[in-house]
C-alpha cells in the first residue's frame, strides 16, 4: 500500500471524482484540478491541466466523467463545460461541446450500449452519440426524458439497451429502441 496523495508522486489533486482503467491498463484519474494518467508498469504519472487558450487542452480542470468506448476512444467530461476525446498519438484532446450538438454543456455520466451508441447525461437532457455515424441526437422532457436535475444523478444501460437515468426528479427508465428518431441530427467531427 502506497499513499500517492502528493502531486509530485500522485494525482494532480487529492479531490478525486472518477477513476477508470483503460484497455492498455493505464489508470485515468479525474480530479477537481485536472486529469492524471498513471502507468502502473512504469509507476509514473502524467498530468493534464485546463488551458482555455490551447484548443487541444482540457477546457476546464474539474473532471466529472471518464469513459473508454468499444472503439478504444477515451472520453473525458469536464465541469462546467466540455467533452473531450483523448488523442493518444498527439497526447492531447479534441473538444466537443454544446455548439457541436450535445444537449447541455455539463456532462455527469457516459455509458455505451451494445449498438455502439454513447449516452451522456447532461445539465439539459440526454445526448446520444452514434459512434458509427458520429451524429448526435438529444432527448428531453418532450421525449419523456427528465432533463432538469439530471446532472447530479447517474446513468446505467443494460444489455437490452434500456437506460436507467437517475436525477432530482427520480428514476427514468428509457427503452432506447422506442425513442422516436429526430429529424435533425447534427454531425460531430473530431479535430
């Protein structure tokens, strides 16, 4: 057992909000003041900080969610604004936000269903990113999905692609195959 609580030997901050181990056995640690990458084989940390002047850095330093999808893309959500796709070749991030089609700016949870759709609970509803087409579809109260108060809640998807969305309005059970298709679907481009 080691206490890795000092930024020189551990995560960038002691206030840890989320931890994910990726397919390469690397640990990604989201904190209130940045993101840390821990390589257990080398026993080394790499830190990533917010820099709003750098288009390839994190937009904000408070990490709210981390998720690796089935295509091995690592997604990092920052609070209060920002979704990022990690680009390992350049060791930086592509930013995706509400201007690119997400329902809201703040993302609390990220899950993937077995049809290659990423689902995001946001401060303004539920967003779905189709990993094949890179298109985003948003859902809110008009679709029977709670939107207000979702950010503080949780999100889970089962094998039947049923979403369970918890928030300040209770629990919503969403049968994704019954959601009506939208007529306008903005496209996302990772740059």
